[in-house]
C-alpha cells in the first residue's frame, strides 16, 4: 500500500521496472515475416523456416521498439467491437492482487491497455476497489510519478458496472442490469476501439457466454502457494490461439490470446 492509493487493484489488469530493457512484441512481426516469405518476397526460405529463425532471434533482443502490424487505436464501426480481458497471475495460477508485485513497466502497460478501450466493464467488487484507490481525491502521498498516467487514464475512463445491489454509481459510470449477455452484446455493437473488462468473477461469466474476444495473461515469475485461481468452475474448455508475447525486463511475460472459433 502506498498511502491510500494501493497497488493492489492492478491485479486484474495487464497492468507497465525501472530496468533499461524495453519490452518487445514478437509474434505479430513473425506473422508478417511469414506472410512475406509465403508470397515469395525476400529470401527463398519457407514461411515456417523464416518463423523458426525469427523466433530464435527476436525472442532474446532488447530494443526500444515495439513491433506490431495493427494500429494501436483502431476503431470498429459496423462490426462488433472487441471485448478484451487482461489479468496478472503468478506462475502457479494465483490471481490474488496481494500476491502480485507492481512496477513502472506494468503500470505503463496497464495505462496503454486502458487507452485502447472506449469503456471499462467492472463488477461491483472491482469497481469499488478501483474507485477507493484511484478516484480523486485519493491520497497521492508517497505515490511515485510513474503511477500518474495510469491514475489519469482510469479516472477519466467511461465505466459500466454490472451489479444488482448498487443503487447508483457516479465515477463516470453507468449501472448495467438485467440479462448480462444481452447487455454486453449491446455494448459491443456500438462503434469504437473496444471494451476492457477487469476482475475475476465477471470475466468468468462472460467467458461462459463466449463474449470475450481477447485474453491477456500477465504472468509473474512467482509462486504464491495459494489461490484464488482463474476461471474456477468454468463449465467447458476454451481453446485459445497465441496472438502475441511481450517480455518485460523484470521477467514478467504478457501473453495475448484469442479464442479458437
């Protein structure tokens, strides 16, 4: 805890060390290289061979660049905008926010994730936890400067709160009631860059409904030795395709997946 502004609530996010090494996206670049090989440009290597060699090379480099083949802030119009989920987790599967360390890279990454979304989708517990930690005039005593971009992003973000017990919300927020699936589908049909969901129980329910379009697991090199664990009670398997992999100097790895359709 830093003053009244706790690092605790960041556990549900992909939430961006003071080390000089910068993270590097690899998989989108590899896909791009593979497509070029398959089309006959460049050397005579096959796409698979190119991908294998590129993987060996790019997985260990440190670079000031983040490679991607997609615009960071692409807007979706006329199609369903994506619902993205990101959460920090230890190597043994614990998603308890008290077990997750936070640093500058994680806060930076979290702020970038929020800025890719038009709105945030919370359950009651996550909303109240975030509000108590980040809503002004939350104390900033002892809070490092590198937390400010995240604090500003989450404070300004539009929020939807799924709750049957709260009577009102006023942190730039709106209550979501009634049928969860219908309500979220309606939000996804609106134009924009996408939606971002946080927490544990709400994403479980949305996964059961097949409504999450992207999962990001920020894996920390730590063994917690306890729970809770993600998706406990999920009624069916959900198979995923790896989309990208991002390594931080601290040893944390953020892996982004999309469901197999």
